[in-house]
């Protein structure tokens, strides 16, 4: 039912395809009914569309085209009947092309809308969701599941409606020819339903399993490709092969199971319908030869139509089995769409803070019960450069992630100018921050677009160059084959770790944010480049509030204040000189870095 909502924008096309389908069926029936005069002329019984035994159908045909068909001699009549059949078939196929086009347009449109919906939803999910979900599973949900689910409502539905219309029309035709025989023929429908029902239940769970395994498979593939350097250097090709083979085998088994199950539907319905067909021949022969209540031509016509009915009936019987795949995929599709998006924050538009940023008794835990930050109390004045240092895993990145609300404090809160950051709209709050994170992401795009990420036309060339210069990136960019237009990333020019960092820095500097967060932003640079950037930054940093995380303590010496984190607690805070003199953790870390081993 939820899926049907995707049909709404395409309802016109959908109806068009259905109407064309009905027209097609009508034309099909028309050419079938023409079999009767064909047989009559062939067997020399003359045209008897209006004889005492004539059915309603025959009378109707006589009414529509009787004059044309009855052309005097049997041969001429036959020719006219053939012309009519030809005309009907040509028209029917024209309608077929139209209805297919309409149905396919609906199908592709629905799939596009579903794909975009799930992608757009993904963008809005909180960061924590991505930590818990495998990339491969996301890929299959966006690509495979939407594809499998759309069939349930678009193409599959249009198709099955067509089949139902066809089956209904043919059934009426059969009823009009001989209602007794028709009842015998329809006896199989309830039997089929009873036989197929348990099959369908198992199919849905089977398909679900198979789709899950496909996601796993993609995850392994993605991990392997992005970690190929590691795989090679550890000679782990065999290990990776086994890992892939194990899941691949599971996937094969699931697929085999569901395919065999869903293929069962077809032989079952065919066996049943054969039994019915043989029964029909037997009873029909008795009606023609014994009782005489049916003419031979009518009986042949009946069998012809009944044979025509088999294919749509089979398709209708198989549809529920096919539907199970779509339903399983739709379950997975809606699992993502039902994950709540990041709350949009409050209603206040955040402005550049003129007073302080204050952490008030902030604690944070990723897993309930194991706090990563505890009781943090800090005040940062505008324009202050605050360095955060401490051992790896102390919680430094977690600390700065709280500011743009990538994560929210478990208890306590952060205020800007006295307003809790949760009261600002998320977009205006994030606008205040420029973040250079520990791992720089480079997109498969030009240098220019990588630096001016998100809004390439907002800045002039001059501004772009100035940002690159400040990040000490200008020189290497000018050396690239096409300068700022060089394509970077997977299939473009590869950058060294330090070059990537400088692109990341330029990206943040260009935005000219009032608050800058630098998380190990210069860690991959050699001492000279770092020093150059440091100088450039010193100029840039004036008038800006900066949070800077660095392991190399020489980079943070000049900070207005240094905060030492250890095991999620703030253990020291002060200027370099103060902390050095008091001889605590900072002094120990600093001495370790600057004492030459004997
Ligand atoms: N997404 C996450 N889910 C669960 N635990 C996490 C997550 N991210 C970090 N942690 C844990 O939180 C602690 C602090 O991590 P954090 O990244 O803040 O450390 P850090 O001080 O930045 O370390 P480093 O200097 O190595 O970058 C670590 O023990 C880490 O295992
Ligand atoms: Mg970190």
C-alpha cells in the first residue's frame, strides 16, 4: 500500500496503459471469434451466425460484420474473414506498443523516484547511522532493492492487470459459448490457490535472506577494493578469497532455494490446467457427439479460447510468487526510509558568537555505560585559539564533533552566547564552522571544485587562489598537469597525504568561517610545510575562534590555551608556559617529544 504512493505521479500513464490493454484484449477476442465463421466456411456448413444454435457472441459478430463476412461464396467469405483478422492483429499490436511504452515509463519513473527518495533520506541520517551500517548494504538498498520493489507496483502490476482483464474477458466469452464447460474449467482456480498459499509465505523470507546476502557480498567487495593495498602487502589474497567465497556460497544457496520454490508455482499450475483441459475435451466431446447441445465449430472455438486463457491464468497464478521478491525488497527499502532523520534542530538562526562558547558539564558516550567524555567544563572566548592535546583515544575528536552537532552530548550541553546549540537550526549552526577533519576526503572532481566544494560558483578565482596560498597548496597545484582544472580522486590524479591535507585546509579557509576546527590538519606535513602553514594560519586565525587538535606539540605552543584530555576527562588547562611549569601530563608528553634518546 505504501509502495502504491509512488504510482501517484504516473497515474495518467498507468491508466493509459491499462486502457490500451483492454482495447488489445477486445481486439484479441474479436479475432478469436472470427474463428467461428472461418471454420463454418471451411467445413462447408455455410455461415450460420444466426442459426437456431448460435450463441450471443455469434449473433454479435453477425451484427457487427455479418454483411462483410457473408460474401456469397465460401472462398470470398474466407478472404474477408482473413482481412478482418489481419486488421485486428495490426491494431492490437499498435496498442501493444503504446501500452508497453506507457508501462515502461511508469516503471522507470517509479524506480527513479524511489532511488532518489532513499538517497536523499540517507543524506539526512545522523552520522551514527553510517557507523553501524555496511556500505555494501546501503548500495544494494539504493540500487537493487528499489529495482526489485518497483515491479510490484508498476510493470508487474500493469502486467497483471492486463492478464486479469484478458482472463475476465475470455471467461465471459467462454460463458457465452457454453456455461457448463466453463464451470468445469474454473474448478481449478480454488485448488490452485490452496496449493500455492504455503509456498508464498516461504518465498518472502527466502527472498529477504537472499537480498541480505547480496548486500554482504557487496560489502566484502567494497572493503577489498578500497583496502587492496593492505591485502597485497599482507599477502592476504587467499584470506580474502575465502571470505568472499563463503558469503558467495551462502548467497548461492539462498538463491537456489528461492528459485526452486518460485519455479514450483509454474509446474503446479500447468499440471492442474492440463487435468482441466483433458476433462474439457472429454465432456465437450460428449456434448457434441452424444447430447448435441454444442456444434463442432463452437466446441473447437471453446477449446481455442480456453487454450488462450491458460497463459494469462498462469501469469496471474505466478504473480504472487514474483510479488514476494518485490515485497522482500520493499521491506528493506522502507527499513532505511523509516530510520528517523537527524532532527533539524531548533528554530533560532545561529549568528557569529560575540561572547563565549561554553561547555557545561558535558558528558558523552557512544555505548551506554562507557563514557568517552565526562564532566567537561570549558569556556572559549571569541578569537581564542584553543588547543586540545592528549593521548590517542582520549576523546579529542569526540570533543570537537559535539560543536557542529555531529553527535549530541549525552548529558550537559554547549552554549553559544548563552543559547544552547540545540536551539539553533542545524544548517545555520553548521554554517559557523569550518572543519578540517583527521581524514581528508577528496572527491572525484577538479581541484577547483574540490576546494570550492558544494558551491563552485560562489567564489572568484582570486579568492580560490588566496585560500590555496594560505594552505601552502598553491605551488603543487600549479605543478599539476591542468592546474586548478586537474581532476583528482579515484580515476584522476592521486595526491600524497600531505597534499590532500592542504586541499582540505584550503577548503575550510575559503569558507572563511568564524569558528575553525582543525583535527590533526597538518599531521601529514613535513616540518617545513607545517611551519609555513602555521605562519599563514597565524595571520588567518586572528579574529577567529579556533579549536586545534595536534599530536605534534610544537604546533600548539602558540595557542592561547591548551586543554589536556586524558581518558575523557579534562586534566589540565592553561598556556604552554603554565602547563610546562606545573609539570603534569602536558610536561611529560612534551618532554617525551623533545628529548633526544641517548
Ligand atoms: N563511532 C564510535 N563509536 C563507538 N566508539 C567510538 C566511536 N568513535 C570513537 N569511539 C571511541 O571513543 C574514544 C575516543 O575517540 P576519539 O576519536 O575522540 O579519540 P581521539 O582523542 O580523537 O584519538 P586520536 O588522537 O587517535 O584521534 C575511543 O576510545 C574510541 O574507541
Ligand atoms: Mg581523533
